[in-house]
C-alpha cells in the first residue's frame, strides 16, 4: 500500500472527482458518513457531541458529521473558528444544511468565546486537517490547548489539528486525540513515534477514492502488508531437498548471553533454512546442542569461527556476541571471507559503531537491523523521527545496504532511495530477545536466496505477524520472544 504526501493525497481526491465522477461536496459527504458510521459502530451511539470546525474542508467534514448526528437525535454543539472569511465552497454548503437541524452553532472569534466543554461530551476535532504548513499560533493555538485541557475524549478527523503530514511537528501545539479517523491510506505522520501521543489509535476508513490513481503515482514510501508478503513468498517444489534452501551460519553468543544465540538459531530454522551451523563460544556448546538439536555447532576450540566462512550462503552475526575487543578483528575477517549479503545485528552493530571503518567493508546488499540507539551509535543523532528516516535512506544508499530500523512500524531503508514501513506487530513485542528472533528469520530467508529487499520485507512482516498471533493467544503483557518462534509456523500458514 502506497503512503502519500500531502499533495498526492489532495491529487487523489481531485482524480476521484474527475474520473468517478463525483462532486467534491458529495465526496465530502462520503468521507464524513464513513466517520459517522464508525462512531455508531464503536459504542458512541447516544452520546452528546462537541464538534470543533475550521472553515476549510476538514471543517466541512465536521459539519457533515454534525448534521448526521443531529438527524439521528444526538445532542450536538458545533464551534466554528472564526477569522472573518467565508470558508471553502463545500464548507458553506454544509453550514447551510446544518442550519436545518437541531445542532447548536457557535462561533469562536476570541479567547473570550472559548466556551467550556460539557464533561459528558465527546469532542470531535475538525479544525485544520492535513493542509497546514506552519505551526499553529494565536487563537487557533489557544483553542487547541482549550480542547486538550478539557479532559474530554477527543476524536480527530483526518489528522489531529496542528500535526504536519510530511515533516516533524516537534514543539507544535497539536490536538491530542484518543482516536484518529483518517481516509484511504496511511500518512507519514501516523508512522512516526514522536506523534503517538497526538494520534492515539489510528483507524483508516475506506472512502472509495479511485483505485486507478495508484498506478499514476510514485510513492517514496510503502506500507508492508499481507498481500505484499504473500506475493513475495516462494512456494516449495515437490522434489525439493535441503540443499535447495541454503546453508546459513550464525556467529553469536557469549558467556551469559547464550539465550540470544539460541533464540536466533531456533528462529532461523523455523524460517525454512535447509541447514544451519552455529559458530559459538565453547562455553555455550552444550546449551546450543541441547536447545537446538537441528543445528550444527562449531566452537573456537575445534574450529575458529573466522575460518572457512565463504562456504555459507549467508551469515548472521551479533546476537549475544558481547563486547569483546576481538570482535573488531572478527568482523574484518568475516567481511573479507564472505562477500555475500549477510545480517548484522546487536553487538556486531555496536562494534561497527566503535570502528567506523568497518562500514566500508560490509558486503553489498547486507541487512543491518539497528534499534534507535544502535542506529545513533552508527550514524549519529538526529533531531526528530523524520530526520532519522531520511538519514537511514541516505546511509543505505551510501553503503549499499538495507537498514531495518526497528520500532512500532519497523522501517526498511533501501539503497535505491525507497522506504517501507511494516504494518504488523504490537507493543507486547517490546521485550528482550525479539530482535534476536528477527535476525534469525532474516538470516534464514537470505540463505534461501531471497533478494535482500524481499528477505527484509518478508522477515519483518512475519516477525510482527507471529507476535500478533502470539498476543491474540495469550496477551501482549505476557509475550516473550520464544512465543514468536512458536507462532512463526502459523504466520507462514496464514500467508
């Protein structure tokens, strides 16, 4: 699913108006009706409503919602932000229609006209929408603070007022919604952690924008979803054998952190790899042999993990590796021996963060999986989430690697300049070991000769989807990393 910037979203509306065809006021009616129906289906039937509207098309959406609520016998008060202009044509049409209902209409022209919000009212934010390009100030800012300070539950229409779509809103005065009802597709703002407190729970409503528009557009970002992953997964052939599915190596583990190596190995095997060899310290030999009998083991005492590494289809390195100073030489040796794409995570990334020259030695097409702090150690601090995304794209191109920046909507930066946000996963996965599981999955997919981009897309989605299945079975708070491995088979099956 494509993720569009502000101008593309506006262009999609206009394309629909021309090619469906449909009048703009009727498209507004369709969008607002979808919001009204959502309200009725989500236990807000019978509530009283305070609806705050600007005079643009977002305000027009609010007026239609107000009319539909009033016509279904709900108590509705509408507060219109007044700056002396008439507003858009569609806003004016719907204001005239609203006058024929029981809705109470008030205008806010100064701070003195900021009416108290009744405690029992549900607040609807339809002030500004997605078209703003500067921070709110003056009366608009005071009104937003007034809404936030009311203590009422707030539902934002399209996007919380004051939030930018395409760039950072840090330090902006923005509506803090419990729910945001947006239309047709994700906006970049919804995918940034810094906006979580403003967006609340996001709901994308299908309003029937013309599907042919999608083929006319290049989107800088895409949302990874189940249809995309299903198209990329390769079915197994009837006469296949284990050699067809690759031989992976994992270089992982250290004293006290063999659990990370075990999780990574189990996930790698569950991802479908033909053979797996784990290069581990001698202290972890019995642990690995007992915990993962399907994997072969080599230790530093019988065959050094930096020898004969070119025989593997791919290598995953990092989980539980520790901070031993010898890791620098280990990485130099691995990068020299095996020039195929590999997966680099955890302590391997931290080692590269200390020895930056290693960045230029990483095999082309490799997948790096930093969490935000690891990313910062590699490439430096950024001022906001948007800048971090742009820096990830820049560095992916510079070093010809794929950067998997882990988070709620894990971001994949491709060296061709395109970015992918993953849609699966849940907060229960914020627990130790889930990153080790992801490394194992990605390593297994690379060994099966998936292209690195496809391995990254499939891997992050299946990882999150397994977490969703596990949380549905037990709960988010009780989720542990092993649960993801246990549900990985069901995740594959659901594809």
